[in-house]
């Protein structure tokens, strides 16, 4: 099931970022993103946007990645639990994002604070889950469930 993780991260351009403020008021927003790998996702946002302000108060986030054009009954989804905040390496974040943007839409260092309106953010993923649709013959589930997945670590045999 782990193979779904890099595939969904590569196939989709937007994630839904769920944050909460200091009082626990939730907020969800779509953001264009790029994956550094299966454990690190980057995006840019205005630092004064609601979700960015929430991150300064509560860095724990939930993330969903899915194709909103999938036909009914054909959905696949990735659910992530992560900690997010300003990216340690904003230039690397821009490089990843620009690789996914169409020609002429690339971001530059001038787009980033302090001179620009955006800040690069990074989510460090702690847990990965995938959607298992109801009635999946591999599982005994009637309704949709989410299944935690981890990388398979192969050990060489002596």
C-alpha cells in the first residue's frame, strides 16, 4: 500500500491543509504544493493568511491529498499528520515548486519575504494513511476507512 504515497504526491498538485488557531478553531485551505520526498511537503503562502497565522500558534496540521476529478467510487486519498512551519531552505522549496509550475509562472526569490509577499513553508510528515474504499475485497470493510502505511524496509539476508 505504500506505493500509493509517492504516486498520489506526484500525481496531484494541491493539498488541503487543516490548521487550528490558539482556541482550536479549525481552518482548511487548498494550497499548491511540491513533495521533497514522502516526508516533506513545501508550499508558499502569505504569512498573514489565516492558515499561516494558525501555524505560528499551532504547528500540528492534518493534510489530505486527492484527485477531486475522480469518479464517484474511484477516489484515492492520502491523509497525513504533520508539523509545519517556515521552510529551513526557502530556495530549495522554490526549486521544487518551480519544477511543477508551468513555464512563465515560476516563483523567484523576489516573491519571498522580506521583500515579497510570500513565505515558503514545509510540513514534516509524522504519519501516512491511505483511503481504503468501502467494499474493498482485500479488507473486511463496508464503509471507507483509512489505513496507516509505512515504508517497507528491506534487510539484506546474510
